[in-house]
C-alpha cells in the first residue's frame, strides 16, 4: 500500500482500519479535554427539533413471521433493516435502543458498542431488540453525511433523533459523574519527538476541482499476514485522536497532554496477535511506539467522567 497517496483519495474524514476492511468516521467537534466523550449532547440541550415524518419498526429475530414480539424477542439475532443512511434530509438507521442513544447523544468514546461504560441503565431489551428507524428532516436542515452523523458533527440531526427516542420510546435519561478506569494520554518527561509536529495544513484535491483540508486518521496494514500497523494522522487535534482511540479500546481515553491546535504524526508498531477486532490495532506494542516515536504516554488511571443513565424506556407503539 502506498501511504503517500492514500490521503489524496479521502474526500471525507474517515479512518480506514485495513485489518478489518471497515471504514469508520472519526471527525468530531473540539471540546474540553477533561471529558471522556468530547462533544456529548447533554439531555435537554438545545431546542426541541423534530423530524417532519418518522417511523419506527421492530426488526424480528431471523426475520421470521412468527417471531416473538415481546421484550425478549432478541431481534439483534436476526439482523436486517436498512444500513445507516443520511441523504438530503432523509435518515434511515437500524440499531438497538442502546446504540441509538449513543449516536443521538454523541458519546464518542462508545463508538456503537452495547457494553460501553459511559451509558448504563434501562431494561434488558434496550441492548437486545433492534429497530428500523426511517425519518425525514424538515426543509432547511443541513445536508449532513453519514460520517458527520456517526462522529457527532450533525447537531440538528442528533437533536431530532433525541426527540424521536423521547416520543416513541418514552426515553428518559440523566447525566452524572462516575469514577471509571480510563486511559490518560500525556506528554512524556522528555517532551514530544520530532515525528510529532504541528499540522502543515495539507490539502486534498477533490474530483470536482475544489480543495479541502486533509484530515486523515487511519490505521493500516500492508497485507493480511503482515503484523505491522502504520498509523497516520494529519491536521487533527489531540482530542479528536483520543476520541478515535476511545472507540477502539475497551475504556475511554482522556486528553491530559495540554497540547492545543492540530498536529501531524505517524507511528509504526506490531498488531496484537492475541486480540480480535479493533483491539488488535491498539495492543501493547502501540503503547511503546507512542512513547518512543511520538513522546506521548498512555497510562491506566481512575478518573471521574461524565456518563449517561437511562432512567426509563418503553417498547415503541405501532406507527
């Protein structure tokens, strides 16, 4: 893989985890570095924006016509439903309620995983039953992309999803501080290394002739059987970087570097052969590489972080 040409092909800010061949958006808003979920939209924040039209349909286990429709239907076993789509005000999304709350409130450190420590509470079915949501935003709503919504940069769309969850699921939540095991990213005692630099402001030439800032952030492998991982970050804040790490690791990552602005850096290390999925890309070798190649240190600590708690949720009524 020619890493020098990859950035030119990226029009949107996307992380490519070549080990899994799965693209995930990582661009997010800047926010205070003391928060584990950098741009979480708090309960009740903002005006009550609503979708113009919306439908919610349960996805039944294995798609069988006779599948149980009760709270324990376990629809996640069957799959189905439309993928996440955001196009000219039209929104479609299939997920369980837990993951929908993660998206609606932009809990960045959760990604979309149902075992996230930053969201708790609710009946058992919130993690089991999947629902197909289709909706249309009012005229004049910004034309967001899937990447913007997934990475918490679609505030109007997120507020509309919050309103839908409150209306159709009778969802009630609150935020509180909780002490959790987290990782803290700090600058090493000897400072950052030459490989860690202030952003150069590189641009990407798009097919329509316009230029956009190259906001690359990806982990890649040269070949499936190659154990080495190549990390490239361009024009990114440290907060954006730790949010990406949080979505890949088993616990939140806090920015304790005190570094402001945007940066360019690369690192090379070996994947964790004993781990599966995203964890293979953030194994022990990465911790050493950060210290030796970037002058940054990841350490495990206990800290108070903001979490959301589901106080009440009900299965949605028929459309």
